[in-house]
C-alpha cells in the first residue's frame, strides 16, 4: 500500500508528464484543423464596393468560422474585422473557380458612380480613381499566399428621382451587354438609360406624393437594378442571403425586398424593361416566350386605362 508521500510524488509526476505532452497534442490538433480547412487555393481578390470583397477560392467555404480560419484580411498592412457572406459557384463565378464573398466591418472610401437627376449630371464619377486606391490598400492572406486586391465597380450609374428623391442604382452588368438582346426586337440600351428608366418609372408610380415619400427618403430607400443575366443574389448588399448548395432560385428569382434595417430593393433589367427573357440555372437564354407572370391571363396582370 502506497504511503501518502508516494501518492503525492506520483501525482506530481503525472502533472509534469501532462504538462509536457499537452502542448504537443495541441500543436498537432491545430495543424490537423488548419490542414482540413485550407484545402483550396486563393486566386484574385476584387473589391466591388467600399465594403464587399470577392475572393477567388476553389473550395467551398460555408460559414463565418471556416472563413475566419482560412483568410486574414489586411487594410494598409493591418488586420481588420470582416464577416463572411456566402460562397458563389454558379455562372461566371464557377468559371472563376468559385468566389468567397466577405464584407469589411468599416467600409473604405471607394467613391461613387456618376450621379444624375433625370438627364442632368449632379456629381461626376469618383469611383474610377478612389476605387483602385482603396483596393490597393487591401490584401488577403490564405495558406501562406498573399494577394493584393484590384478594383472592379459593381455599380456604374446612379439616378435620383426628380420628384420622389430616392436613388436608383444600375449595375455595370445591366447595360451594354448581350444580356439585353433578349427581347424580340433585340433592343439594346446603356446602363445610364436603364438607371433613368428605373428612376422615372418609380416617379411615375409614386406620382407627386413628395411628402409621403419623406420617410422613405430619410430611411435611405433605394432601388438597385442588375443585369438580365445576373442573379439578384449578386447584389452586394444581400450576398449573405445566398446559401451554396441550398438556394434553388439563383436565376429564377427576380426581386429581393428591402427591410427596415436595409431598405434596398433589388430587381433585374428584365423586370424594369419588361423583356421576355427566360434563362436557365446558368444564366443562359432558353426561351423568348413570355414568363408566366407576364402573360395576359396571369394573376399578376393588372389591366389599366
């Protein structure tokens, strides 16, 4: 039978042994976790707004915890706070090998597109100079590889409503593209023209109720128009709504409603111009027939006049 002195000695030895082997176990476990997470390769890093960044990465990343374990985002050489939004691997993003979308906690000054009110310019485009300067400050580290960001503006035009005073933003992919040749007449239009149509169309819908619009204006209610071959989930403000492997209406959903916290309404060029485009899951034209909700017998059809 062990004496108390022998038991105390055994306990001390056990504690010493544990203290020696625990760091080794911890180190091995950490390396295994890192190896398990860092299974992809980082590609180009693109700043598309003052806060949203696209990181090309050829392996699915499905959670904020996973993303935080893989990537380190630096601004001017210093780590910054950011959040994971989604992983895109559809359409043009699949061609790029997959894209991880993240959002900076503190936005950078990347400028703004040209802003008009009707057909008169209010402010000149500043994102062509500020955007590249902001992107040059950003770098992303993954798997020991560091990539410096480049700038690619997501939005190209802004138009403020003449009477309702709310803003309509048009994505760079909304005009000047083959996506706008869906209509029977193959009508082409520019992003500038589309922004004007959206803004004036909203003005016609609301009418001269300027005072009724004040709460919306103060809340920042804005309208964002994407291209005919873009998914509404590509809108930077709402990229967190897309869930890789779960979202089934990537290209069939036509609008995203705003919320009190984020009063941003998203739609597509086809919805604004009422083109008869039907596209498949990859954004390719499959029919020139009118979608069901645009047919005369549709429940969504409203007779006017």
